[in-house]
C-alpha cells in the first residue's frame, strides 16, 4: 500500500475534472485520479455544441439563455446557478478558443453558432443560433483541448486508478482510497480538498448513450458515506439514439434541419410543439416519440421506433456539419443518411441529479451546510442548473463553468486548510470491499444481475412511469440486491482485474437505481424528464422543491432511504406553463 | 450465428507465455467484435481482459488486431469479418503486453506529449476569439479527429522494429498544430520532428492510413510535415 499527499485531489478526468485541474494545479499541488486514460472520458462523446450568447451570428444575450435554461428545466432549476452559468458561458467558450479549440468559423472568421433544442430568442419567440460547435464532435475537441492544456501545464495524472472510498474526519473530507488497476495495489491519498468529477450513471439503463464505464462511482461513494444525493429521479432520455443500440445521434441533426417522422411519414412534432417543432426540449421530444410508438405509429417490423429524416439536406452540408453521426448510422445500422431515414428511439443519456453543491462547487451535507474540503462538478454534481430537464449543450457548458469554479474553490480552500490526521487503517472499507468480492464463492454472475437491473429500469423507470411500474422496479431491485450478495468473480488475480472492478461498479449501480426509483415514487407529479402517467401534471404547490435522498442505517443495521426536500432558488422567473 | 473467436491470451500471474484460446459465441451479424468479447467475458471466462469504454468508436480504448488488422473492436462488425471462419483477436503490436489485450500505453502517450501537442501563442491574449478563416480552419481539420487509439502507430513496421521512432500518431498530433494558423510553435515542433527518430523514419507504407478508425489521411499528414521541414514554411 502506498501513501500520497496532495493539496487537491481531483477524481475523474473528463471535461469537469480537467477544467478543475487546470485551475487547481496552477495554484497548488494537485493530483488527478482517473479510472480511464483522460482522453477516454465520455465528454469526448458529446457532439452538438456548447451554448453561449456570443451573438456572433444573430442578436442574443445571456439573460435569454438563462430563461431558456430555467424553462427547459421545468422551473426546478436554481436560478442563481443558471445565471452564473449563462453569464460565464461567453468567457468559457472564449477561454476554450484561446486554449486552441478548433471551433467551426463564420465567413468573418468568428466562432460559428447553430440552433439547438430549447434555445430561443427573447424568451421563446423563435429558435436562436447559440450553440458554438466543432462539426458534430464538440465534446471530443473539448476533451482533447483540455488534455493538451494539462500536458502543457504538467498536470499530474494517476491513470487507471479507481477511487473507491472517501475518507472523512469529523465531517471534513480528508482523502480518498484508490485501487490501481494495473497492480491491484491500494493507494491512500491524503488531501485538503477533494473534487469529484467522475460523471454519471447511465449504465443503470439498458438502452443508453453512456459508456460502459459510467457506473456512478462518485455518487455511489458519497452515498455510502451518508451524504445526500439530489434530484436523482430526473434522468434525461435523449430522443435520438440509434434504434436498438442507444448510440447517440446529436440533436445537432435537428439543429441543422433534420426532421422526425412517424410511420405515416408525418412530421409529428408539429402537433406537440407548434412553435419550435423538432427543436423542443429533449424530454418533450422523447415523450412524443414514445407516444407515437405506443399509439401504433412506430416504424420498422415491430413498429418500435421513429425515423430521423436528413434526406432533404445537401450531402455536402451533412458532411460538413454532421460527419460523425452519419457515419454511426452507416457503420452500425447500414443506413445511408443521404438517401434513407435513420431509425431512432430515446436513449438514457444524462443524470440531472447528483451530489448537491452550491455555485462554488462546494458539496452540501444537507440543505444548508457545506462539507469542508469536498467539491463536485459536472454530471456527478447537482448545482442545480439543469433542474428537471437539461437543455442540449448545457452539459458541456456546465463542466467548463463549474469545473473551473470547483478547481478554484478547492485550491483556495487548500491554501489555508491543513492536512487532517487520517483515521487508523483508512483502507479498511476498501480492503473489505475488494477482498470480499474477490473471495466470494457464490453462484451469481455480475453480468446476469446487471442485465436484469437494466431490464427492469428500462421497463419500469424510463420515459413513462407509474406508481405500479416504480413499485415493480423496487421489488426487482430488492431481489437483485439479494442476488448481488451471492455474486462471485472468476478472475482472482491482482493484475488488471476488470472482472473484479465490474462487480464493484455493479454495486454502485444497484444503489443508485434504488435511489432513483425511491425518489421517483415519492414525486407524485410530472416535471421535465420525470413523467408520471398517474400524475401527469406539474404540481408546483407540493413539488416545486428538490429531492434530497439520504442513506440511513438503523439500530438493527437495516439500510433505509430517507427523503427530504430543499427549496428551489427563484430569482427572476416565476413558474409558467411550459409550452413551445 | 455461432462464431469462433480465437484470442491471444497472456497473464504473467498465471503463465509466462502467451497462448491462443478459442471460444464459441452465438452472435448476430450486426454485433460488434466488442460484443463478442463481452459475451465471452460475461458468460464464459471472466478473466478475459481488455479495455473499452464508449463502445461506438470515439474514446479510443479498444484498438486491437482483428484478423491481422488494427481496428477498434467496437467499430468492427462481425458480418464484415467473414465470420464463417475463425476470427482472430490479438493485442496491438509494438507496445508491451500487460495482460491479454491490454498493452502499456505509456510509450505511446510519451511520444504524443513530446511533440508539444498544444497551442503555442505569444503576446497579449485578445479580448474576444482569435479570428480564423474557414479555409485556415479546414487546413488542419483532418488531424483534429484523432482519438489517440494507437491503431496507426502500432500498425507501422518502422515502429515495430525501432522502439525510438515517435510513430505516426505523434506526427498527426504535431500536424494538428503546425497547420493551425493561430499557432506560433511551428519552429520548435518541426525541430523535434526533424530528429533522427522523427518524421524521416517514415517509409510511406500507408499501414497507418489503412488502420485509422477515424479515416484520417495519416500518411498525407506525415508528407505535409516532411514538406514543411524541407521548405520551412507551412
């Protein structure tokens, strides 16, 4: 076992983690611990762009962007946080350009901008070109550019280190325990500040745009410490996943003029969102698609999906603006987007909820108090700028704005804080976890349990939910927990034991699926990405509030989930009906 | 359909030598090689070890040698591999194998880091964005697509035989900045590439271009860097 000491430890090396590292490492001694090589992070899969009111191609301002973000989030957004994000968006984009990010350009050589779902001019008048982009690989360019800057700045990475526990002393975050994949060795990192930037948990669903590695480790670790998770019932289903696969096809396809059609070849979004049509927010489009399929207007042999139509666009335009996603259609479905429509269906995409933080990125222990030394940013966090439904492009913005803020705040805190004495044998929890898993002799296999978890979540907790479906999911999860207690791994070795790590990751997924479902069951209303057929209206009287879930262990050792609520921060905008 | 997948296995915790093992898997024609590997790992042999993440060709984790050619396992469909015959899978060549299909990526990333793969500028930063024409932006578009998967570098015969050679990816990484009109680090970068283990070791075999899962014209990029070195202008 090795011991290390750094002022700041950052967990995760996607966009948020590296943006934090760029700030933190120029101020103080910083280590980045990441379970993947940084450039493998899922920020790289983001496609369409990053919104900022640059007004390079038409009139725009950050206040309109703030309004769209609040309305897109079905008014569950904390408006102070949304204001910060949309105001700082302009500098966030310009900073990336100065770092070298190769944005597409206008004829005048400025950063080009395009349409994106839910982004409008003057509070919903019409769609507006706000998304700054680099073809349909904006996330790739952000990830590469941030990594390149980290190389320039000599940021210290520990690659393929799985953080599995957070160390806390007297309510303060004081370090982490990490498992080195290459050797199986444990490492204790003592730190003054810890920033979680470890991404989401899309792998609780079967159909997902998320990477295999998005297993909610950061949220799971914090959860097991008894710290709250906020708004976990709000999960975004992206309308255009490749049917059957879930591979993401950017909303930019519709931003560039793509149209969704049903089996009657009807542009059905005209019925659901007459003003912005195919560029309505994702929750509305995903529900509309699922509804078309439910009412028998789906396409294909099983009428199981709808079609994304790009055939009216010029091939040269498609090649210039949407090269990657059209290649996905060709590679995985054998469909030629120049001449054929592409089968699509909603795919689990993004967790709006996560570790609650304030606008500095400081993690919260409850509705009011920060946890000294603990920070979170990006998808793992809930600031909350996305509320009940995130607008397209606002995640790339979130990681840059709040990654930067968390990095600065963590370094500033470390400048005055001292290293706390770690508890005796700080590795105990992880040793028990790892060795327990390695030596277990049960009959159950990780993959079978994970498949069943994903199946019940897809059936019972997806775009449409009811009390019955959610209760079924809970029954299933309870059964899966029992089976998980009987799980065993085949690889007993130390070296690159991914078999073992998949088992650990499954543990996080089961925990988080349960939090999601319990939170969803209690929210008896429909808002943004959370749609209850048995309560199909938004209920501001009872539910204009964030869910705060806590893990509690009672005297008999039983684990219970306790739900509490936190007020929504409202500044400029009063809730209104959400029409587009 | 039933497919035979032959995989070169190596785990020094168990055995000093690598050995071929063949697995039978039931797959759909549209399944990816990555799906086959997952089915083997999840249903038959949990010790089979490989890297993967995004599963759709953008993260660069799962470059491997499939039927003798470097490809991404998540971007290679079973039906395109003549699945009536055995499909072979081995680690990419020229980097130390650590376990099964996992190789040591450090020498590869070291080469990338050595070419100053970041924007170099001088003077005060402008208030707004730097202006760049669409033509200037297009000039280096191809090489911005690189996902650092190492398929090109580990398909290069010069790289296999000469452990000192940067390899094609590092040259691609340098090209992306050399031909960026905003960059002022060209002289330094070209000096690095002018090294005896630099760009001149390329023998133009086009393996790299064939291997690139992103369709980057790697050999062309290398030729452009060579030309820039000869004429000292971009």
